[in-house]
């Protein structure tokens, strides 16, 4: 069963839309910079309504809960609170913490959609020179999550599904410019930071599935969703 209609819901639908023993909750707040209490309250209400289910609950959180620089961000506080709610009320669950997930979505708030739009329109981009971002294909998220749910014995699991490496924001902007064949108008800002993401389980799943997180992973990912857009 799946709750939601967005990018994650669509990616998980082929394997889980008709699954009676797994409930994929894919109807969360879609903007990591959201601040409106009503947006957070909507997700919480939907999640509370889903928690009585006897199926194993799959909840998507964010890797940013481990980012020291974002501990006071409303979105991160919200995700931590809902993680706690799942752990308290669900007998069986998998909480998957995700980084920047890339796929086909009209959501203008995703990092990659924003960068593509700014470069195509010739608008300037503030580039945090010290920041790094972790990107992963939504199709790989669905494949890796499915493998974990099929093979991992723990009925209560919290795990990251993320790329084993991150990319500097200046390098990411340059990659987009190459793929789109247009110059990027950048405004460097000496800001940003980085934090480690444990991808041990992701790498085990990727090896079993034949997913290669090599040097061409990110160029292929950007070309897949943006080269012909």
C-alpha cells in the first residue's frame, strides 16, 4: 500500500502498490525549507491516521537530522519529531533517511530543479563554496529500499539510503552547466559545511543489485533527468 502521489510514491508503486504487508508513507512535506506550521501539521495528521495499520510502515526522513548546522531548522525538527512518533507507535517500521533525491517532479523546491531552472533562465545562483550535497536517483532509492525490506530481518530499522559520496556545490553547478550546455551565472559565497553519512547498508544493497556508485554516477544522473528536459 502507498500513501502519496509524488515522485517517491510513483517510484515505489510498481513493487508496493498492491503489497498488503508494507505501507509506504510517501506524502510528506516536499520543501526542506518549509516553515509553515500547517504544512507540518498536515503530514503529522496523515501519519497518525496511518499508524494503526498492521503493515510494516516505511517512513521517509532526511539525512539532515545528522547535520549539526541544521538542528534548529523547522523541517529537521519536524522530521525528528515524526521519526520519534513512528518509533513510539509502530510495531514494525523502516525509517529511511534520504539526501537530495533526483527524479522527474514538477516541484520547484528541489535543489536540482532549482539549479536547472536558474541556469536555463540565465539567473544568478548563490553558490556556497564550502557546501557539499548528496544526490541519489529516486529509482535507486526504490530499488535499495525494496532490497532492504526483503532481506533485512529487523522489524524496527532506521537507515540512510544515500550516495556513498557527496559533491561540492560549485562542482555540482559546473556539472549542470556542462549537461545543459549553458553557462552558469554564479555568485560565490564563503559559507556551507559538510557532515558524514553512513552508507554501509546502501553500499551492501547496491552491490547486490548491481548499482554502481562510480565516478560517472552523478553525470549520468543529471543527464538522465535534465539533458533532454
